[in-house]
C-alpha cells in the first residue's frame, strides 16, 4: 500500500496498524510531497500574505509573521494547542491517527515536508506512538488538541508509548539517536488541522461494529432455537417486497443459522400464531443497524482518503482557506451509528427477557430449582442497566455547537465526542450480547436431545468450553465476563 497514492479502506488501516511496513512512500508520493513543500517555500519568498503560512492563526489571521519568525510560529502553534485532558486514548487509536494523518499529508496539498512525514512513518515502524488525551476537541478545525499531542514528539516533547509502557519522548528519541525536528512554514498547521481523531474512532468502531452485527444475528438465532420460535419471518419472499439491503442480508443469514433445526421443526404444528417482535423482527431491526454501518463505512473511507487540513495549497500561486477540516461530515454518521449499535443491545435485552419468562417448555429464570436459586434473574438487570446507559449515550453530540476562537470558529461539530460515545456503546453491547448468549445456551439445555443447526451447535460448544450449564447458583458474573472475553477475542463463528 502506498501512502497518498492508493485508496485505503478502513481494513487497510487496521492492517497497517498491525504491520506498519505494509505501507510505504513511493517515488510518486514523494514527488507530490516535495512539490507541495516547494509551493509553500515560493509563497513565503514571494511575501504574499497567505493564511497559516505567514500569518497568525484563527482570530490572529490578520497578524503578519516574518520569514525569520516562521519556525518559532510553528513551534508555538503546536505547544499552545496541546491542551487535551483526560485519560490517554488506546495506543491503537493513536496509531490509526498517525496512519490517517500520513496518508492525508502525502497527497501533496498540505505543504508538510518529506522529512516530517518520514519521521511519522519511522515512529510507526519503531513502535514509538504518541500519547494522546481523550478530551479537548470540538471537531471545529478538526481535532486541534488531540493532533497537537500526536505531533509533540516530533519536537521532542510530550510522551510516547513504547510497547505497553509510557515514556518521556526526549528519553526515547535519545535511545534511538533521533533529533527533534524544526518545523518549516505551514507545517505546524498542516499537522494539527484535520479530523484524524474523529476518524480513528470511526475506524476502530467500524471494526467492532462489523463483528458485533454478525454476532447479534447468530445470537438471535440461538435465542430463537432456545425459544422454539419460527423461521417464517425470515423467508426471502417477505424481504423482497420491502427490499432494504440490511434486512435482506439479515434474513438470509437467519435462515442459514436456523437450517435443519430440530427445535424449529417441533414448533411447526403447535398453536402459536407468531413470535414477539424481538424474535420476529430481527431482519428489520438488525438490518436497519447494518444500513447505518454501511453509511458510516462509506463516509469514513471517503474521509480517510481526503485532505482535511487548511489552507489547501494547490500551487505556488493559489491556496484556498476553506473548511475541509470541519468534523460535521463524520459527526452525523457517527451519531447515527451510535444509535444503530444501541438498538442491537435494546432488542437483545428483550430476547433475553423472553427466555426468562418460563414459557413454551422453558423453566422460569432458566433454572429448575427457582426459589432456592435465583437462576438468571439478575444478569438481565445488568443487561437492562447497560441498555439504558446506551440510551443516554445516544443523544447526538453533533446536535450541539459552541463558538470558539473568539467567534472565528462559530459552528463546531463535536464529532470527537460522537466518536468516543460510539465506542462506549459498542463496549456495552459486548456485555449485553454476552448475557443473551448465556441465556440462549442455558435454554438449549432444556431442548435436548433436539439438535440445532451445525453452526449454532458449534457456537454452543465454544461457549460451553468456558461456561458450564447452570445447575445451582454460582458466581455467574464470572461466566458473563468469560463470554464477553470470547466475544472480544472473536471466538464465535458468525459466518
């Protein structure tokens, strides 16, 4: 993969995270970068006033800066903007930010030097990853504070991850015989303008969401097996006359998961007319969430392959001070995806509840000795708590705006908050689905000797490899954590 030349997918970025040397700069990319740097130098030498190259920033755009003060201007820009607070984001998110920033800068419209870009690539390859605080961006000129922290190590400042430990940057540069860089005109602005913090959260969230969408389908199928529900609502003919792509895909997957089920055959001649919505409407609800996933994927991959700093340098004669850094284009789809992820948990909790009711041959609370034992009563409380927490996280951050920069940035996206909330909801969803899986597996115990489809039986065995059938009350909180670990490690077969 070639930075600045190839079109990257979000999967490509995740691969580069694992193996940084999979992406390089080739001759064409280097020529783009050098041409852009040359354009900036010519603007400086021409003495024309161009925002961000020889002026101050934000509301100070009318203050002219001399050529002699350029290096100090760029240094001051970085250190004055590194004002993030809160816990550090995960190291992997910082790596994604770096990859996305390198890819954008390498397109040759930012005026950032080859030396700076190659230093960022070298840091990736040597696993020297900047420590970035999680709070401080309003998604206006993109992610100013997080990106300032991301590039502090170029100046020998800030802190970095090496392995799983955090060190002072100066110490690590010395160990690697690296000198701090001196930034040229426009470089500081090119480095900290952009949406890479928002984008990193979108990319990491897409990775989680993609698997959890598939897992939610399989989990629903296991619950339907345990409930002895009907597969009729998943017939192709039904979804061809309301042909949303997400619904069609989920319906087909549900039929695959339920194929040759002995449990559903037992249901064919009973007097039940229809199942509750949380069973019957899986294609419509899960399908809607899939549609949201596809929308976010499209938007994130467009952003990933875009130039999002300011000003954009088209030539030595023309630069445009625009708004490509504004986070709104990512904030809205992130808020939509957050709601879509929360809904997967909402419907999952309802299926869990149905399995506890003691209907259609299942014992109340999924235990044969309730009273003395509470069975699975309380894990559903946990699920309910997480579902409600997710609801509170669904308020769209992008619905808010607060002026900054003395009114110069008078509308902001809050997209960084959208991205963080999206990943929080996905983390809660893991535990909600863990509860449903635990209940569904227990329900299947009361349907034996009837067999499920091959894929459901395989997943049942995966779950049972960590969590035994519940006979009497025990520390089932540990069981929930064990199942959540299986989910996080992607042990379940979902396709």
